[in-house]
C-alpha cells in the first residue's frame, strides 16, 4: 500500500542483496583501491543503497560498486558517493548510505523493475 509520508523518489528493494565495492577516491587517496570488499546490503533503490561495513569509509568518499540484485539480472556496475555514515552502537558495524552518482539508464531501470516486482509480491502476501 502507498504511504503518503514516504518522501523517497525511488522504491527500495528490501531483500538480501550482495554487493562489492572498492574505494574510488576521497581526500588523501587519489587512486582507486585495488581490492574489492563484499558487503551485505540492507536496501537498494535506483537512487542509492544502504549497507553495513566494519569501518567508516568517510563522508563524500566515492565507491566503485558491483551490485547483484538477483541471479536473473546482470550485475549493476555504478559509482556511489557516501552521503551518510552511522555507528548506532560502539563496536558495531557502520551503516553506510550512498547516492549513485554514475549509473546507466538501463541499470537504473533494472533496479526499479525489481523493486516494483518485490513490492507487488509483498502486497500479494498481505
């Protein structure tokens, strides 16, 4: 059911999604990191994603991202910018929110289509 208080531009996918990232750039690091880290994504939309990580990546850091929405869709390759970092409790994982700054139209459509399908299945099950 539509929630009029929801202010987000895109619907979110709230199911297990895996992603890989590497730090592309931030103050003091002008080259991309060589290594890719795998993370568990809390949610993803065509506008960005929220994931958990064991350290603070720093506000405004740029990340190369590879997101696997499902086994039936191609891997989404895009760039995200860290827009929020939260550590809810000491010694817990950081919640890293990113906004996609470079994503193709087709990739955005894949995420939107998947989000709408997930929302439809949830509505049918209620």
